[in-house]
C-alpha cells in the first residue's frame, strides 16, 4: 500500500492513531508552518517602501501568528527590506537579544527594544 492509498483510507477512531498517521500529521503541520513563514517573508520583501516593511516587522515581533512563533528573530529581521545581516546582528546586539532567540521566547522588554530599534533604522 503506497502513501496515496493510505491517505484515501478512512481516518481511525478518535484517539486511535498509528505511527504513520502521526508522522503524516506532523509533516502536514510542519509544512503549514513553513508555508506561513515563506508567505510572511514574501510580504516583507515585497513591500515597496522599506519603512512600511520595517513597521510590519515590528508589528510581527509584538503579535506573531501561531505559525511564526518558533521563527528565529534574526530570520524575521533579515526578511525586512533595508535590513541586511550586519544591520540585523547589530540591532540584536544593541537590544541584548541572542541571534538564536525565537519570537515566542522574547520578553516584553526585548520585543519593545527590537521593535523600537527596527523602526529607528529608517531615521539614520
């Protein structure tokens, strides 16, 4: 039985799942998260105005969608127009936030510090 045939089979009763079904469900969730992150990055990169891109990035820092909560802060910053690797790393260093931190791990102080610095980049 191949994967396509397994997908056509009726779902098992609630609470009864074998490893294969659990694995498929996990893969589907992971794919949904990857798609949401890619869509967010495309939106941030497609903004014509770098200022709007950075303000949207600051908004996402404060209220990330469930799919984005496990996204590294550095990845979100790099998605913003006008923010490269050096600028993003400097911004995180000034805010005293590790490059490896995820959006869900940021404290309110860190969110405010990174958002403020992200918005301030345009004023330099």
